[in-house]
C-alpha cells in the first residue's frame, strides 16, 4: 500500500499589496498648506504591519490629474487619493477619474440619499426649512456624481461619501482632502477591505554599516534576497557625511520575525563572501 502524501499544514504567507498615496491640491505645491496626509497614512499602515510604497503630489490641473490617475489605474497596488472631490470649480478629481477610466459620470443613488440627509441636518441645525430644489442644494448633489460603477466610502464626519474605482490593475480610494474626514475613512478601509494583509507580528529591521562599498555593486545581492524572501524588504541608505561613520552605506532588511533573522543571516554571509568591510550592526 502506498503511503499517503503528507499534507502541508503550515500557514501560507499572504503578501500584501503595495499601498500608495496621491495628494491633490495646488495649496500643497504652493506652500500655503503643509501636507499631513503622508505622515498619518504611514502611521495607519504601520499600526497594521503594512507600509507605504510611494507618494505622488499633483496640483489642480485636470490634464495632470487625469494622466496620473490613468497611470495609477494601470499599476498594481492599492492607492488612497486625498483631495479634489468636492463641487467647487477647482475640484477636478471625480471628473478626471472618469476620464482616466473611459467612463461616464453619474449621480450615485445612495450618495444622493446621504447628501440630502446631510442638507436636511444642516437646515435643521440652522432652524430653516430644507428646500430640495433650491439651487444650492441641487449644486451640492454634484459631490455624489462619480464614475459609473463606483463603490461608496462612508464618511462618518458629515455623511458626504468618497468613492472607490477599480482599474485594470490598481484600485484607488478617493477621499476628501480634509484630514478630519480622510483619515477615519482610510482607517475604515484598511480595517474592512484589507484585514487579510494585516501583520500580527511587529516589523523589525536588521542592518549593517558598510564602508567602501558602492550601491551598484550591492544591487544584485539585494535583488537576490528579495527574490528568496518575498515578504522581506531590503534597503540601502547611503551617507556621505555621517558624524560617526563618515561615508558609508547602511544595508539591511525589514519585515517580521523570523523571516528577517533568516534573511539578514543570508545577507551578512553574502557580504562577508563579497569582501565588504562591515562595521556596526543595527537593530530597530
């Protein structure tokens, strides 16, 4: 009798998508306002064992916004876009998303309900009568005009929703530019749609100081480590005027234990065989 084939009961490693951030607004590029989204998104991701892979900042130019969104929809990953989804003349993100996807814009039925609820709440707070067909109220409905097929993102601050669109590869979640609205919305998305990628183990870094090495020579080793350990990130941080180490490269790996320990062991062995001059080793 043939022996049964052993079943591998070890948990499968789930590789999270790359998370990116898009920030829309002339006020950031002109210096009128300082961006706070990047720091907060990094924090929200880090709390869940995730990381931010990149940030793009674009002004209120419809042409540039549409081009950036088209590229993003055709890129692998999950992206959060902050700003430009209001109904004022300088808000172009909704229209540009539709253009990038080749879709028509349409008032989302549930968004209309939410926006009308918000307008009724405002009228009640002001002690006035809500008039559905008042020009101001009709104009506010534009905040619910999204590319056809969009999925709503709940806004706990004032009910005015954001929206999600899926491209050929990338998914973009569009939220307002106001942090008080954007941050809870992004946090809710991370805890509802991406829980399977949350890392329960704390992210750690192990690195070494290398003297006299060139980044170009280290690149093949870095690529080999990431290929062998797909959940690990390899990094190199060159410095030319460090007060303690002078000119050097900090080479290391980051991720969760025990993968980091194994990857670092292999990386260090490769550096020794390569003949690199290794200085202090760092743990974060």
